[in-house]
């Protein structure tokens, strides 16, 4: 019986088993050691199947049909996956004041940049090469 590579097992777990969009490196520690999982995630990122969202955070990707470059596959885009990443990391957060005002109908101005209010101590960068999550202390 042929052995299945760690990369294949990681890819299978991401795309066939899990419905979520954001993954931590340590979610795959049962599939191989730290270095093997790191190499598998790096290879999947190079192939355009994943995008690195931050230290130890990865998100599902799909190919943009116009540019041919990988982009976030989630329906809500960067806004959705950044908030999902905060929840996955166990950070207590709430929407920014601008987003709260828009959701309650106080304003019709749509917030452009993804911004959240952080209730906990948290000092990590969440973002891609072009997008960054802005965090404010509550």
C-alpha cells in the first residue's frame, strides 16, 4: 500500500473534511511533525490553493479568473476571514463603530477598511500582501 504524503493529507483535510475557511498550522499537527506540516502548507500556498493570513494562519484560495492570481475563496472576502481568524484564535472582538452605525441604520456610509474593536490583549498582524485588519483597543 502506497504512503500518502503529508501535503496530500493536509489538502484533503482542508478541502474535503472542513467547511471553515481559516486554518491554523497546529490544526494539522496530527498529520505530521512541525516541519512537514510547514512544508506542506508552503507548497499549497505556492500552488495557489492557500493564502497566508498571518503567523500560522492560512485561508482557502481560488484563482481569480481575470488576473489568474490566487484570491480569498470565502464569499465575504477578507472581512469575513479576518473576523473568523480572530474567533479561531479566541480573541474577544466586536465590530467597529463605523460598522455598528451602518448595521443599525444610523449612516448609509459603508465602511471600506476592515476594522474591529479588540477587548483582549492581542498583538498579531492579520492580513495578506494588500489587505490588513485594523484593530483598535476597546
